[in-house]
C-alpha cells in the first residue's frame, strides 16, 4: 500500500509470486497500477482461490482492468471482504463484477464507492447480491451517480440482507424519492 506500484511493478509481483493457492489476504491501495497493472494483479487473483480479503483501492483502474479483475474474482469463492473503492470501473466493470459476486456466499463486507457504476452497474450488482452473500453486513456504494431509477433494485437487495449493519449510499443522486424508498426498506429490516 502506498508504494507507487506501476503496471511494470504489478507485472513483477505477478511473476515473482507464482504460487498463491494459500494466500488469504491481498491488499493494493493508493498505487499507480492502472488498467495494465490490473491485468497483472488479476493473474495473481486467479491463482488465489483461498483469498478471503481483497483490497485494490485508489489504484487508477479503469473499465478494462476492472473487467479483468472482476472476472478473476469469480475464482475466489471464499472471499469475505472486498474493497475496490476509488477506481473507475464504470458500468461495464460493474456488470462484470456482478457476475463474479454471484459465486460469493461468504462475502460479509463489500466496498464499491467511487467506481462510476451509474444506475446500470449498481442495478446489476444489487440484483446479484439479492441472490448471493446471505450474511452481508456492510454494503458501501457511495459516489457512483446512482439515481432513483436504481432504488427498486437496491430495495429488493436490502430485503434479503438480515445481517446488514452498515449501508453507505452517500454522494449519489437518489434524491428524496430514492432516499424514501430505501429508508422504508431499512425499516423493514428491524
């Protein structure tokens, strides 16, 4: 974390750590990895089926790297904590991530703030989480330009999350109508 890991350094990490079957925690934060580096990190993730805690935040990853990383996360079915905050995965990355999340029954915490998911990506993720991650405790999707159009999918997702203790949807565009819909859903969780 905070090491200035560029795409070349990420590639070196991937090459120098060929065996990661027992790896449980992998954190990359505040680096200059970008899309090309994310492709290398995705290779490490693919080889890490025992991964329980993955953080790849503030690493300048865009949609291409986000899709590759999301696809690789599909292999990590023991994942309990996922933090991808502050990257630019976009709608395409969000949709790809939603497909990977379908395999994560053990997921407890998910941090997806500031990924530029917009409604389409947020809806895809909410729809998947509705059917997966039954013990989810933390859902963070702040700063994704989510509007009231995504509120029904979020409400449906929340209805299935009896263990949820923290929800962060700040800095979105839900407006009063979306906030009211979500608030009513949260009342029903008590």
